């Protein structure tokens, strides 16, 4: 029997805290602009492109610090030229439903080329990134990083600091996971997502079809069970008070 001081004979609780809930994770609205390569057409090839300084220790941070993003929700590109520290390649392009990234290597020198977008994020909120890959026999590594702005006293200006990083390795076959998922918790209202490719081969290219970023939310839903007559009934606790036991 239920404790009728807390639950009626018809299963209606007299007190709050007796309901049983289950936790579910859901995704909110899309916050990345032009993440669908088919919709973006060939536009990426015309977006602003920054040539990385050969002296830099981090091509991605150099691109963000020196070129930045003049507008939120727009794609920007960067790539390295051949020099004493990096090998050259071309900036990413789009067309025929694909975002295409290239990478090269010569001796110990690697190329870096990628594209990035400043987002409208909420500090402290967790977001999920989904990147849809395509089958490819090349050997390469795709990085998906997030950055937040931070003042650099050595440079005496705003720079960027790495928040999270994830990677996908190629080749990609029919038994591989098509969608690569990662997440980050925003440390700034203007978090940046940046995607770039490297390789240990002489020359490679890979294609992406879609990039998505959505807020991760946790919701509570009441738990229901079926009674003797086949009706759905809300599951309730017998009591919301802690019980003490003699030991």
C-alpha cells in the first residue's frame, strides 16, 4: 500500500518530489552558418584566405590572431606556403556538395590548411560538433578545434587559446564511422571552430559534406509504466523522506 499521507488511493501525490524522472540529452538549434557544403556551393573558394607566417609555431593561432574573423557566422580560410618550417598547400574550397581540404608533406615539413568561423555562443554552455566525412583512401588527419579569445601580453593584443581538439584519421572506409562527434564547453560568447588537415603523405585531399554545431541540453521526463488494465500511469516514489536504518 502507498503511504496515503503522501499519495492518494488514485495515485495522485499530495507532496512534490515523489515523481520519478528520467534524464535525456537533446540538441538545440543549429548555430553554425553554412555548414552544409551542398548549400554553400563554390563560395568557400572566394572567402578570405590568410597566408600563415613561416616563423609561427602554431599556424591556426597565427591565422586567428593576425587575420581573425571580421564577421561572426562567416567562413574564413588559411594555408601555409613552402618555407623553412612548413610545406605549401592550397586553402580549402567547396563545390559539388563538398568542402575539400588538401595537405602535403616534403621531408619533415608539413602543410597546414583549414577554415574557421566565429560563433555566437553562451559562456559555460556545452555544444556538440558533428562532422560528416566521406570515403577516402588517402592517409591524413583532420583536426576539429575550438578556440577562445585571450589577451596576449607578449604581443600586446588579443590572441586565441585552444579550448578543445578532436581528430579523425584517414583512410575512411565503408566500415568507418561516417559522422565524427566531439563537444566543447564555451569559454567565450565568441568561440571559434577551426578545421584543418595534415598528412604524412606527399599530397592528399579529403571531402566533408556537412558540419553541424548545436547546444547540448539535458531534459527531465516523467517515467510512466503500464498498469494491470494496460493504462499508462506515472511512476511515483513511496516517500520523499530519507529513512534511517539501525546498523
